């Protein structure tokens, strides 16, 4: 999208002239979204705790002819988040797109084994950090009368996931926050949506993806029959950031290979030994 007039399609789906802040951008889904946004024409501020990985990413963004800002920041630390937002506004002058992607869990296990601190840690990382970032940036977006906030939830926020109660609850809370902020900020021109990815192969899911038995078990509930890759999420993230979704707010867009649409268990085709319908 460099040089020349933009086509109608580029104006609709492109991000030329926009600036984005992507949290959790040092690897995985966040990194792919940051690069996708740069490809679509946006300048991108990339936030995470790993400076070296962010600097490498910034170089990639700059190679695409876009500006990049590196923000070494722990999203669970309010003062660091405040500084990161201020640095981005100084560098870019404005923020049009906020992608709240940083998140994860470091323990999967039965609900009854959880300690209060396990809950506090996951809620702080996956939910409170988003509350805080929205509070930091909300006024700026409302004052400008435009903007798109995209919260990276999960199918775990939609369906029950045994052994992941902290994570699933935090992702469900994100969906609720998304709907409420969307309703509160729509009149001001600010849109708030969520993405609910399914099983995506990243550092977060390495233990499951790397274990053939676990992987096969998980994929048996995914009609598409494969792990998603971080790049599979990029198109949906660009759509929600672009003018193509200008009347879309308070929604959640699912990128899960059909997992949440499917009742689970063996398919009728498998039960009848028919294999695929068509090759
Ligand atoms: P990942 O590869 O582990 O990446 C997580 C990112 O978040 C990294 O860039 C990490 O960077 C950053 N991060 C973690 N804690 C942070 C903190 N305290 N402060 C700032 N940054 C922090 O995971 P992913 O799979 O790409 O997940 C990205 C998002 O998608 C998460 O919210 C996750 O819940 C969601 N999601 C993932 C899947 C999946 O199957 N992978 C499915 C649904 C939803 P540093 O370590 O450098 O800080």
C-alpha cells in the first residue's frame, strides 16, 4: 500500500494513516497481528517484557516502511502501562487501534487445587491489565471520536474448559467488558470488539501441541482438524481494526476452525466409517 492512490478496497480494509498499540507482541499471536497491521499500512507500538524480541519485531515493521515503537512493559504494572501509553502518544501523536493481547496462564489443574493467588495472578494479567489499558486510553479515543479496541479473549471464555478455570473465567470477563464498553463508547465513535481464537500453536500451547496424544485429543474436537497458526488470526484482527467493520461493535469474532460450533465427540462420518465426504 505504498505510494499512489488507495483503491476503494484498500481504504475499506487497509490501515494506512492509522496507529496501533499491540500488547503481548514479542511472539505468538500478538507478533503476527503487529506485522499484519504494518503490512496493512499502520504504524505500530509493540509492547511486552522481552526487549530484544520487540526490537527485532520493530526492525521488521520498519522494513515494511512503517514506524515502530518498542515498549518494554509488564501489563500487570499500572505505572509501567501509564508510561508506555505516554511514550506511544509522544511518538505517534495518536492511537487509533488498541489490541489487548498479552495474556496466558502458568498453571492448568483442577479447580479444587487452586490457591487464591492463582486466581489473582491470572485475573491481573488477563483481565485487570485490559481494564487498566482501556482506562488509560479511553479518554484519548473518546476525545478523538474514533478508535477500535480489540480484546483477545478465547474460546475458553465461551465454553467450559476443565483444568483451566482461572484462565477461562478471565477470558469470559473480557467478553463482558467488551460488550459493556462497546455500549458505553459507541455514541462517541469508539468501537470495542473481541476475538476468540481456538487452539493456536504458540509458546502458550507448546505443551499440548508438542504431545501427540494431547494434540490428537484436542484436534478431535476441531472440525477443521488442525492447529491454528498465529497468522490465521491476522485477517480477523485487521478486519476489526479497519473501516470495513465500522458498524461492528460489542461483537466477538471466533477464529477456531469450527471448534465452538461443533457439539464434540466422533463425527457421524467417523461413526459410519465413511471418512471424508469429498477429497
Ligand atoms: P504467547 O506466545 O505465550 O505470547 C504471549 C505474549 O504476551 C508474549 O508476547 C508475552 O511477552 C506477552 N506477555 C505475557 N505476560 C505479559 C506481561 N505481564 N506483560 C506484558 N506482556 C506479557 O501466547 P499466545 O498464544 O500468542 O497468546 C496471545 C493471546 O491470545 C493471549 O491473551 C492468549 O490468552 C490468547 N489466546 C491464545 C490461544 C492459543 O491457543 N494460543 C487461544 C485463545 C486465546 P513477554 O513474555 O515478552 O512479556
